[in-house]
C-alpha cells in the first residue's frame, strides 16, 4: 500500500493526544508515549463510534529514500482486535476461528479476539472452549466492530453496514458473482480479502481454503452417494452369493475429484476418472482409478491450475463418452468448474434417463449451477429412479473438520500479512495479498493476473517413432533366430575356453557365481516396482551372509595385503551399506502402518 491503510488505528475512536500542546510546555514522557496505543485502546472500549480518520503508526523497514518505494503503513498486533461473528447463512454450521487458533493469535500479540456467543456451537466448539483459549465473548454488534472481521460465508450488505468504517474483513467473497457486495464494501471503506481468490502458488498452499473445502466436499460426496445407493460399494463373496463392486465415475480431477476418487477406492468401488487436463492422468492412476479419455486431442489446462472451456468438437466427443459411461456406471460424481462462469452442463437429461435404476448422481458444482441439467441446488431430487444430489453445503455437513481446516487457512493468511514483525499491513507487492484483495481505500481493485498454465507435455516425435518402427520391422524371424544362436554360441565357447585355461576349482566357483547372478537377476526383474522397497528389506539376510563370507577371507590384518583380502574387505563394505539401507527402508515401511 502507499500512503494510508484502511483500518482503524491503535487509538480506535478516541481523540488523538498531541505530542505537544500549543501554548503549553506539557510534554509526554517516553514511557507515556510507548504506552499511548495500549492506554488509548483501553479507554475507547466503552465509547461510541466516531467517524474521525484513522492514524497509523508509520513503521518503516528502512529509512525512506527517493530511490526506494514508500514504506508500507502497519499497525502493531497489540493495537488490533479480531472479530468472529456467527454465520447466519441457512444450514451453515462452520465458524471462522477455532479455540486453538484463538490462542495462537493472542500469543502472536493481538489485543483481543472477540467471538460472538454461540458462534461455534454448530461445529461442536462451545463458548467455554473459546473462553479457556482467551477469547472474549461478545454480541453480534461488538464482533462486527472489531478492526479485523473473520468470516466463512460471503458477507451480506447488513453485515457490511455493521462493520466500522476502515475495517478489514476476510472471508469467501466470489466478487465476480457478487458485484453489489464489492460496491458496498468499497462504499463503506472496508478493506476486503477473498479466500476464494488466493493464487495457487506453492507459498499459498497453507492459505488455500478452496482446496481444503473441496477436499471435504469430495469425501462427503462419496458418503452421500453411498448413503442413497442401494448396494455395497465394495465387492464381496459370501455364502449367499457374489456381490459385484459398484462402478463410480468422477468427472473432474481437481482437489474435490481426487478426494472423491480416493474415498471411493478406499471403500472398494471400481473408479474411473475423467478430466480435460492431461497433466492429472498420473494423479488419477496413482489413486488406483482408471483414467478415461475422449478420442479427440485437445489440452484443457487453463490459467491458475483450472480447466478452460473446450471446443465444440471436443464437447461432442465428451458427451458421447459420458453417455456410454452413464449406461455402465452406478454412481456419477461431477466436480467441473470454470472460474468466474457458471458450471458447464456435462450430464444431460438423456444421460440420466439412460442410467440404471437406483443410480446416484452427486453434483459438487451445484452452487455454481451444477454439471447436471436436472440438478436443483441445495436439494435432492429423483428422476426416473435416479437420485440427483445437489447439496451446496457438503463441507458444512462436516462442521468440526471444516472449521478446523478453514481456521488454519485464514489464520495463516492473516499472520502472513506482516510487513513488520508482529504488525499488520497491506503490502500490495505481495503476490498473495494482491491476488486476494477485493477492495481497498474505498476502491474495487481489478483482479490480479493468474499464473500461466503448465506447459503441455511434448508429443512424441513422429519421425523418430517411424524410424524405430522401421528398425523393429527390419528384422525377419530368421535374422532374429540367427542373432540369438550366435550370442549363445559365443557365450558357451567363451566359457569352454576359460575352463581349459584355468583349473576345475576356478570353474566351479565361476559356475556358482554365474548361476547366482542369473537367478538373482531373474528374481528381482520379475518383482513389481511397487515391491522393490520390501524386497530391499528382505535382502538383509542375504547381504549379511555376503558380509560373513567377506570376513572369512579378509585375513585378520588391519589392512588387506593380497587381492583376495581386498575383495573380501570390499564385499564387507558393500554388505554393510546394503544392510543399513535395508533397515532404513524397513523402518519407513513400518512407520506407514502407524497411526
């Protein structure tokens, strides 16, 4: 920020005390000057709100110069209060801050955390837990009069009017869909940050509330589908007969989609995943699902890690694929979203009619209009005995977990806005701050440009592939057989010549070594790559025997004096390395099973 910051100062609504009164020799002592923000803040708690302009402590990182940018105005944490009002949106059970993060904010130096009474009861976070953490329980008006207001749902205009002029609010905003809200925040002089606009960069992963809520929505979506589906998700073989596993199609492999895939796989279903972005193929396959594609090549990666709108030809091929899948699968979970636009319609009425009776569709994009034409946002409907779930509050149906993750996200975001140690400020040069800010100094800031999408994987060189195919086709069966016979003849002839040139003892040892190498190579080569780590653990015994054999031929001296003794010492060293690595791998494997 540049000249001033749109937050109330440490003095709150009080009349600022001048350093020197005109015509008087009264001056504040150094101690009084240091205590001024704290004392003034305490005197202002019970005074009515004034509309006097804010005063900020100008704490510069370094002396200003004509060549450097102006310092960012900041306010010490000790002069700021944080307000946590209760969410009033229908069926909203989450709360912005948990008692654990209340204690953290107070430990960092914030003056007070004002929590509205009953704000966390729907999330099983009782008032006494907040009091034990150090929060101050207040009514609704007092919570909105704090310097920084933390919320979950989009503020309504009445809540904006309840905030003090110059306050800061952090919550989900969706400014592209709520232009009236952005206008109201700017007109009221409120600095606002949108949790849904945090850029998707590595540093901002701990602030990414969208991913946290999408993760919960994907998990809860599978549970809702299982609850309304009439069979097991996992297959079983019982005395009463064989139960086939359910088939689940997940459209969209973002955070919510991957969470749904993982949850459905853990419950034993056969899962298929689809996404227009080829970069997520490995992620889907790593979770044990099948990645399905259309017979049309077009890259769907957009800016900021989201998918983009596809061409008409791709959509036609996509619809054909979805119709085939809907006839076969039992559960469809859709998660496709395009930032700033309504959710694309991917499941048509004809596809729903083609699904088997008792099938379930869970539309996780219902809040943006839904991916299914029959989705009714916030409701569960049935069409031709197919259940279509369009709940918009899936994260809120797990309120304790959702509140915990959201509280961690918003707390870390707030603490990251610290140009100075233990001071709050809006630094527009910060990528996260600039990307998430909506209004500032009474103005609506334009959205920051999103990062460019990752480069698409380079297609294989058709010329090189053609040459390889020609080389493979160049060998006739007779040529291949001739090469194999020549290789075997050369090897056997070399072994015979070596046997004639050396004694029988050497050849016996050589034969044992050759057979051991051949058997070991074949045994290890036949093991799946996923089992190589357990294989290293099991080979500890073999490596131990190699080390024991090396001890027998080392000679007993401090240093080897002959070539066999040197080879024995080398075998002991290699066996030691292998045994040590085996123990490390074994420990890591065992740690994976610990809870």
